[in-house]
């Protein structure tokens, strides 16, 4: 493989598959096309949470994370299907196989999106024609629609792909940002969540253009180094390269502690595990990441050390999720000999803002447990009017409604 040219003038594509899970189901069963379709759990019992939905369903108000009963109320003829993750994994693998025929410089982000650096693709008719060719192939060969953003860097390419769906192709040029990007509300900017948007609104920043022009020192005071990063991206600056090796990165956060005395007391060992998980959660929250592998380290009184890990199907970052898994790993592999040191590590980290918002079999089950709460709120809304409670829209719980399947496909991608 020839060495990739670096420098300015890069051409970056962001490929975003449209309503991926629903689109895969429609490709598998064409009679579903043009109909309101949603992927959710326990459709026969009208329970569970919407994972994703077709544009026809979205047009009726159906949204991701919405309870099934509420979605059916908005769209009585909604067709609800259970998730088929083996099918989605296979489709994703085919998508990236096709993309790899155009350039070796591909960075998968999740099961349904990725970046391509096509600077050296040598497509004779230019970048837009190349994007049309890719989009057409994915549609003709896999029956899967996508939107493509074209820009000189990853951030702008991501923003561009969101601007026209489905089957959109959008170009964002730096010289046109004052017209194309800056008028957008700041909350539409990739990387700006609800809490960040609220803080930006509080200092008078309403649009991406406001952010681009705002004093960098005030932004750094509010958000640390991320404040400067946000301003740079609002101005179309993003030095990150498309990195095909990013999927091989080993990233982890862990804590370990030596006990005051070697012990076989399970209550002492469990308390230490709990405290370690709490420290790991604090660090993961600070770095705004989640992970998909739990590892426990045990060092015995004879200094023999073992590490055992568990690959998950769900991203985790909260102590309440990490601790039970770490405890199970410990008891499974502890040989009952005195323990000198314990450690807990969460590996395969990803920034939470980059984890897609489609749900999986595990997260929607957890969210479904809140179904009675939703029903109670609906009753109170009918009795007392809209919003009987102060809305909690950006709690840790709502943030935890994230995919746990989005990166499982990377194991396949690495081996292909």
C-alpha cells in the first residue's frame, strides 16, 4: 500500500446509512417499502422501546427511544419488527466491503456509518460523481440507501451528511460556511449535546456562527480544552485524519488497589471492587466515554497475578452496570486464596457522543422498565395539561439509551 499523502486539500466522505436497521428489513422484505416500519422489542405485547424507524413512520412522529405504546398511538398502522442483529451485521459488512473497493482509507465509526479519505481515489469526474457512484452501488447491490457528506475534514463531512436525508449528497466548503453552516442552531452541531447547548445559550450563543465568532477564552473557561475545539470546528477546522487503524486502538480506563492485608473475606473484597468501579465511573464520566469490555485483575498473596475479561454487547460507563459484571468475573475466577490486590478496567472505549443512538436488545429492555412511568405521565398530562413535571431531558439515564451493538461489527471488519 502506498503511503498516504498528507496536508491540505483533503477530500473526506462521511457515509451515513439511512434508517439502517429498518432499511435492512425492507431490503429483506420488499413488501415493507413505503410503509411505516419500526424496529422494537416485544411488538406482540406492545412493550419495549423504538430502536429505529422508517421515514414514513418518522413522518407520523415516531422517534427513537419512544415507547412502543406511544408510537402506536401516533401511528396506528405502524409495523413493528423485532431486531435481527445478525442480519444487520451481515449488511454492514457488505457495505464496508463495497466502500473498500474505492479507497483503503476507511474509518468505520459504527455499524451504519464511516469516513472515507478519497483524496487519492483518482475518480475522473470528481468527488460528487464518485459519491453518486457509491450511493448508487449501495442502493442497487444491497438495496440500502445512504447519505454522503463531502468536505475537507471529518467534522464538516459529518455535518454535511446530516443535511439531506434520505439519499442526500451534500458538499460543505470552508469558504461557504457563513452561508451553509453558521445560520444553523448551535444544538444542530455535531458534538453539542443538550447540556452544552444550554450553557452556550446562557452566554448568548444561539447559532453555530455565534460560536464561531465567540471569545475563545470564555469558551475555554466554560468547557476547558473542548471549548476551543468547539470554536475551531464551528470555523470548519478539524485536523483529525481518517484512520483505518482506529478500530485496532487499545483504549482503557482502570483502577487497582493493594489491600492493607491479604484477605479471603468476600465482604471486604466486594467493597473494594465496588469502590474501584466507582472510581472507574468517575474517570469515564470525566472523559465522556463508554466501554464494551470489563477486565478484572487479581493478585494473590504469592504475587501470582491473573487478568480475566468479558466482552459485552452493550456500552457501559455507570458503576451500577460495571460493578455486577466485575463481581461476576471475580467470583468466577477467584481460587479462594488470599487476595493481595484487585483491579477493574473498562476497555474498548468510545466517546459517548460518537456512539449511535440506535438501541439494542439490552438497552431497550432497560428503557422499557420505565413504561409505567411514561403511562402515568400521560394520564397526568391529560388531567393537568402539558408538562406536569419539570422535564428532565438530559439526565444520565437518557444518555444511557445508546446502542450496544454499533461496534460489534468491527470484529468482522478487522478480519475481512
